[in-house]
C-alpha cells in the first residue's frame, strides 16, 4: 500500500505453484499497481461574478469526483484539471472532505491542503486600476475591490489601463451607490 503522495511504480512477481497435473515451470507475471494520485487545490476570486473558482488538479487525466467544504459542494469532471465555481461573499477556506479518482478513493492522509480564497485584494484604497472597464462604480476596477466613498482619497495614475468614467446612465453598478460617485 502506497500511503504517501509520492508516485511510485511497483513490480510484483507472482509465482504459481503446481499441484497434481500442472508440473511445469512456474510462470512469472508482472503486475503494475497504479500509485495514489497527487491532488492539489487552488482558488481565485472572480470579482465580476462574486464567485470563488476552486481548481482541483490531479496527476491522472481520469474521471474524478469529490466533496468541497464548507457546504458539501459536489464536484466532478475529468482531470487533470477540474474547476468549480462557488458563490462567495467573504474570505473562505475550502477543503476536500472526500474524493475519488479513476474509480479509486483517495486516502484521507493524502487529500490536498485546504486553500483560502479572499474576496478583497490587499491594494491601496482609492487606487484606480481599471482592469475590467472604465466604470467608476465597478468594484473590480479598484485596487482593493471597493468603490471609494467620500472618506477615501482617490488616486488615478497616468499609467492606468483605462481611465474612469462616472456615468450612472450606462453603469449597471451605479444604482448600488445611489447613482452618485462619493
């Protein structure tokens, strides 16, 4: 039994013993036992959709299924990479409580290390980055993923990817801020 995450190729030699009729020389059979898959877990925050994108990676390109925690979220797909979108509103640590790869259960001892997905970035409050579009009211355009209010000094660098535009008539997010940039 390979209970480590280290992949190993193991050869066993099975020898048949003759009884009564079969008095021939024994046959040698080589048997390859597949090692436990190595499974890793990673996660990112999808700002526009307020989702955590959890990525499960296995060393095998085989069917895999598992249960993500918290929430008993069933996940399945074909490896080596499986992505699961999970609604998220605050930083959350995800783990796999059980998993099957290529029809075999993954031992609890080698389930991947949990991953924490943050819903904010450690950016400077009020720093415009403009990575998504030019909408002032889109939180994904701000370094810390928060639209600034009247208590935050705003800095719009000349090197911004896009320059901001304050237009409540075209912004799908403006109504959340009373149609006013504060």
